[in-house]
C-alpha cells in the first residue's frame, strides 16, 4: 500500500502542476503520468482519487516505451506486456481481484468479495512482478465507457461482424441474419474464440433476428425494460438470482427469447481493442497495442 | 396452521437471534394468515417451481432466493411488467404464500446450503459445515477428473472451471451461492457459484450450488412442523449450455 500511495502522490504532482517541467511534453521522455494526463484531458470529466479509474501499481514517473490496453490485467497479460515492451498497461477491470483494487475498503459493499488484502501472497507476487519489470498499471473504465461513441458496444459488434447491422446509432440494438439461438450461439463462440464461459437461458430453437448487446454487466431494470424488444440479449455477466431468474421465467411462460452471457471479460475485450486504436490518436510517439486476456473458463468432460 | 404460524415456529427453532432488520427474510407475496395446506422449500421461486408446488398441493413456498428478480424484491419498477402481473396473479389466485429464508439460513449451525453443496459434489464429512467452511480433503485426483465427477453428480449445465485440468488436487474449499471463498494457498480447489494460488476454481451455478441444502432445510422443518406436508421442490437449472 505504501508504494502505491507514493505513486499516487507522484501522479498528483505530475498531473496537477504546470511547473513540473520534467513532465511537460517535449521536455523529456514521455512518462506514464504524462500519457495518462493526455488521456484524461481528451476524455474530460472528474477523476476523483477514490474512483475506480487510476494508477494501481508501478511508478507514474516511469518513461513509457509502449502502451498496452486490455480488458483485464491478468498475470498472463502482464507477462505479454513486459515481453512486448508495452510498459504502460491500461486495464478496464481491476488488477487486484475486486473493486478495492489493492486499497483497503472501510466495509464490503453489497454481495461478493471486495478483493484481496494488500498483504495477501497473491497480491504481493503480482505487485512485485509489476515493479520488477518496470510496468505501470492504470485502470481506465468509467471514463472510457462514458464516451459518447461507446466503443465497448461498437467493438463487440465489430467482433461479431454486426457493425453494419445497427438499428440506430445511439442504441445497442442489432438486426442480424435470422438463425436459431443455437446457431447464433455457435457463431458467437467461434467469432469471439470462446472456450467454456458462454451460458444461455431460453429456447435454444427460438429464431433470433433482433439482438441487444450489453458488454459488461446489466442491471435488472434494463433487463425488465428491454428483454421484450429483442430475441436475444448478449451480455457479459449477470447475477443468477436476478436476470438469469427473469430469463428462466420468461421461458416458462412460453416466450422464445434467449439471454446469452459470454463472460464479463470476453464481452469487454473487443472494446479495449478499439481503445488501443484510439490511444494512438491521443498519445503519439509510442506504440499502442491490445493484449487479449482470453476466455478463462473450460468445461469438464 | 397459517403461514405466519409456520414462520414463528421456524424463528423459535432456528438457533440464532432473529434479525428483524433483514430485508431478505420476509413475506414476499400472498396472505400470511392464509391456511397452509403444504410447504415447498426451494432455492429460487421460479415460475416453473411455483406451478409444480401448486400442482402438488403445496401453497406455502419457502425460498432461499428472491421472487421478483432482484435481491430486495423491489417491485416499484415492475407494476406494469407483464411477467410480474402473471406471476403475482398466479400466486394470489391460488392462495399461495411466499416467504424467504436467506440470511438466517447462512447464520444457522449447520448452514444447510454448505452441507447440501458439499454432499452434492461428493465431498464427505461436511454434515456440520457452516459458512466460511474449512478445507476438506478428498483422495488425490486431477482437477479435470474432479470437475467431471462434480458435473456428473450435480447435473450442472452452467458449470465453468478455471485452472490446469492436469493439476493434482486433494484439498477442497467450498462456498455456496455467491459466496465464492477467498482463494488461498491452503486449498487446491475452490468451489463457488459465481466469479487463481489454488490450482483450480469450479463454479457450479447459483441454483445448482445452493439447491441441495433446501432439501436439508425441509428435513429440519419436519422435526417441528408435523401438521402439514413439507416437500423439497427443485427450481430448474436455467442454462441450456
């Protein structure tokens, strides 16, 4: 925690002071703090210290050799980033297994785990790897998904081959070639290179034409309002006692819709691939690339 | 015997102080003062489960999870929802009563969701298990073989695994429902339902993981409720792949 606090203070200095000459553009090597400052300026909005977006590990004063975007900074992604000289890693999901993301939370919020304590051996090993390899990890979620051009949706649509099938520009509805739910699911699995993470609820023989894309998660009110508009919702993950339960009841009353969850990270990967392209237009002079985390799940025989 | 009287008996026998502040463990629908003809325990009040309970003459449903697709069973955004209307009308027309037992079940000794879940995956010795269970030891096998065994025993279709299928495992840590335990170096396999230095993580699915314990709850209730039949009525495994 101590090291991270120090890093956060460095960053505040770098980002907040115009007289911090070593960090000014053109006056020295581009640091992680400089690169992040450019991204923050371009995206706008407030970046509160306790928000989810921010530096999670590494020193923001580190000169940037390359930038990697990813849906989740897993150990495997970090190893690939180090190997590819992409030492600034922008991750959509947490690095340290929960919303606290390495910070101590006063009390757990809601259901589920807040994440590992900073003295946990897995936490320590991961942070040591980051520091030993000169990596800097910054979480970029809220401000990236709040962009007017929601690339989380556009990215997923492109990965599925549906870019030209959007019903209207400001909504995530798509009219796709008619096929059964089973055929559509097989197509989705293939296009996204999924292993075992996809799960579906509903009528597998129902015909799918209109689809709503919800990368990430989906609230129950969204489900209640929008499920009746479409043949299929493709989401990242939902709570099983909430939206899965609703989809099961809709099936029981004889409607033929399907709720397909492809995995939280799998649903966010294409959007972060778009992010790597966008970064090129914001932070020039260093290479920017996307590193896939992959579908972590397999199914038992 | 009324629904309210059934709940009073449960409160008397539950073995932990009753928390009146719990928003979960309350009546959800129906008239608590209606006469109970029979009791169905279940993990989730799905529409399919409701129909099966009603057809079996069981008009009181005791569920571990929610009725209206959100944890607080908040209904203000649902009043014009067609599915909400159908489900509500079905319950009221058939004079059914729905009551939830979640928080107190996890506080009970033993916690039947953990007891049932351990039994259902073939791990022995968990008859006295509580939430935050200990590590259980099984004869050494591989993660892949253990996962296949768990899949076969539970019938889970929404079952997902993380880790090297060839890793040798013998120490099992299990958390039912959403309570996936913290992954620690003390266990080879961590079993949860919803989200690795452990070698493997197996996620059963919420219904499959907490369902078996509702049969234990029914058995426990029979010890002090003798006047009406009590049956375990499973909810469907929702996933087709």
